[in-house]
C-alpha cells in the first residue's frame, strides 16, 4: 500500500539553519529592501528623538560603511559590462617579502583578482525551495560564464519537455550578440527550430550570415518534384537547404578521413575489407586531388562515385603508365591495381573485355563499402551535395563567424542513415578544426602563434542537440582540443544511455569528462544519467531536524536538537519536479539552482517578415588559361587599378587592429 502524500515532510521543514544569530541578522539587514527600511527607521528616530542625533548619525555611518564593504559575489561570474574585479575569478602566485632591509625574507601566497569577464548569460538563480517557506537572499542574480569558462564546454541532459531547445536557443542568442558565429545541429529537427534561428539572426541584422543544412524532406518524392519542374509547374520552388560539398577544397588526407568517418564500425573480416576499401579510395582521392590542382576537374561526391567504377578508375592507371600523372599521385593507383586487386593483369589494362571476372568481383566488394552512403547523398540529397561549388564551406563557417543550422531527420531515416548524415557534419567540423592547429614551428611569436585564425576574444559556439542520434567517433578529441582553438562545445542529450548505444560508445566517458559545466534540467532516468549527475554534484554536510516529540495534548513538536548528515547535493525527486527551463547547474564544486534564459515567442518568431534562404551563384575558380590572348598583366603598368581592385576585394574582410602591447 502506498503512503499517504499528506504525511510527506517537505525537505524545507526538516532543514535547520545553524548559523549564528548575528550572521543571520546581518544577512537579513543587508538585503536591499530591508536596508532601505532600516534607513527610513533611523530617519524616523532622528525626528522622534532629535537630541540623540550624534548616536543616530554614528550608527547610520557604521551601517552604510558595513553595507558598502560587503564582498559582493555573483553565483558564477561577474558580467563584463559591469566592470571592476571578480572575486570568483583569480589566480595565486608565490611572492617573497623582505624585512629589516633584506635580512629576512618571507614567502606567501598572493591572490590576484581578475577583471569581470562574464560574456555568456545563462539565466538567473532561482530558489530551490518550492514550499514558499523562505527564499534565498541571492535569488534572481544572473548567471554568467566568461570566455575561459565557455571554452571548458557544457553538458546539458534533460528529458522531453525539460526546455533543452529553449535553453540552447538562449546560448545561440548570446553568440549572435557577441558578433561571432554558431553551429546548431539538431538530431530531432523540425521546421520550427530553423525559423526561430533565422528570426533571431534577422532581429540583429545577421541574416546574411545565416546558412542552413536541411536534410528534412517531409516524405516528398524527389521524382515528382523533378517531373513537376520539367512540366513547368512549381518553377519557383527552390531546394529548402543550402548546398554543401565537403570534398571540394580539402586535401587528400582530409578527404580520406572524411570517407573513413562515414563507414560503420566493423570487426573481423568486415574490418579487413574496410581497410582494403580505404586503401582503394585513398588512391582515387590522391589522383583526383592532383587533377583538381591542375584545374582539370572539381571534386564532388558525383565525381567520386563516377570514378569508383572500375572502367573509369583504370583510366588513371593508364595515364600513369604513360607518364601523364606524376609518381606521387600515380603510385597509390599503381599499388592498388598491381597488388591490391587480385586477378588484375597490367598488360590488359586497356581492354576490360579480357579481364578476369574475379577482378570485377573484388573491386565490387570494396566499392560496396561506400555505395549506400554515396547513393543516399547523391540520390536522396542531390540538391545538397550535387553542386561542385557549394554554398556551405565549413572552414568559412567556423573562421568567418557564420551562423548555421543543421537539421538531421532521425524520424525520417533509419538510425544508421541518420547517423551517417550527422557524422558527415561532425567530421567536417572536426577536420576543419584540425586545419587550424598550425604546423609551423619556426619563426617569431607573431608568425607561429598570433596567426591562428581562431585567436578571438569570444568563442565560436558549436551546439549538438540530441547528440546521441549522431554520436560519431572523434567527438571526444574535439572536446579535448577545442578549448585551445577558441571553440565552445555544447552536448545536449535526453539520457546518457543513448550515447552508449552508438558506434562511439567508448568515447562517451571521455567526452563527458571534458565538460566542466554541467547543467541538468528535468530528468526522468534514474539509472546512468542521474547516477552521473549525482556523482558530479557531489555530497555535502547538512544540519537537519533530529525528530519530533509528542506533547501531552497528543500533538507533535520539533525537537530542539539538530543532526549533521552527509547527503547528495542533487536528489532525483528534486530533478523530476522541475518545470521547463529549470535546472541545477554544476560549476566547479557549486550546485546552483538555475532558471534558463528564455526568449519569448514574439522575439524569436517574426510574423512580419518571410524567412529566406541565402542562395549563391555557381562561380568557377579563376583560371589564367581562360583569359583572352589579348589580356595583359597590369601589375607593373597600372598600380592604381591593382590597389583599387585589391581594396574592393578586402572590403568583406574584418578590419585588423593592432592591439596595445602588454608587458610580460
């Protein structure tokens, strides 16, 4: 039989405040409203007993000095626009002090407070007591993170309806206000999110920076759309996404890693076939990169799929035999055909009709590793991946502070296909981040360190909502490396079990260990997710009521004694009763009851403007061979025109200001 809820004792009724009466009096007195009442009381006493004005003035002066001498602290960090010193942000150094003209020295720790630097507004402090008995003195104070805190990354678990999307949208809004960029990937995407993100960008005049990678099709048949266009119907309908070609500009090693990330995890014989397939695709990509460098072709998914056919791939081998391809690009192709493809006869390369059938079988096994993914990208999402010159360049997105929304339809696609789409997005970001690590070691500080493109005062925000649906290998490394590159990673999930179901389950603990800020919203999972949050929150000592005594009338009264108990700072029952947007924020050793920053619908859903996707023209790379024969170089003849053209090209670049040199 279940217990009657009316006999349940609320936690607030058994807690006991064991602070001294003087401490509690000071805290109550120095609340702004109470302090104002005290000032009015003293003014009344001055009128009522004017003869004692020296006493009242002295008492008033002492109160004001004590009030001003309060060491004000915010729950996390002080906002940057307030200025001053932040008592929560400091570093300690060992200093030596001399006494008696240097005869004696003494070492001591010196704590230096840093300037207020809070830039990301998360929400405000709420009272953890829902019984209406008492409210915290700090209730309503704002919650801020500084640049360094942001780059320690954030983990946001919460069940359905806990307010994750609204909380993440508040973080996205912060990035817009900084003037920096943000990537928002959603594993349970719908059109509402994309419209809200565009509206927020438009509200701040940044709609030109907004891009969208939309995998949602709404169940539409692409062939019906094709026939309608051929018939002249719905001519104005455009693809509801920007185009993307992750293979367009990258180096061969980058492309190989990208293709490897699209393959599912395999073991045994499957892993052996995958390695052979990667060797084959590596040979193809290196040759394609050479052709691209010469200006003979542009690499896209369609081009890769075309040259995966054995009859087309062998043409590169023949060109290499004829000396038309240099050794660096030809040797991988040569190794594949002569040692990696059983049954292939180099003497019959130009006559496929005489090839052994086993050659086609072996090559088919290898290309089959990529067939399903490439087919999905070209046949289902051809409107995204077919362009040779894409509208979305992830290097441009990350380094030039673009805003991008990625809609991943886990409801439309199977788990493996949705994961492949998400992994393509995550892997593109990871490999683009790697390009900014830098490789140059020689030179001055300005040459080696200050030239990094992500050396900015505000981080670039990368949000991964519903990450469990596209948790990809390499994410743990991203969380470990992103801090030094100036990126803030945010991982939002419904439960930790979802991370452990994916292909990269082994990376989940490492990723979570690299998130220093943990913000749990309403939670229902009593197993792994709560267990992790409970351990992250830690334990503390609390003074609680020892019990009740029955008096002579039969009623119960609280005992005068209080016990000290060690308890978890976060209890599951407390998490289950949270409202949307409410949560517990774990920062360092503190557990802070928080209400997230909420943007009203009339601010994030415009009703006066129609959302528009930024679409760009297909422009080929400039090539001197396409210039007319009459064209002449003007660099030495008309320097004024050269400077004017260069200035116009640089108008879209950010201005560079020399910073004031600081003493080191």
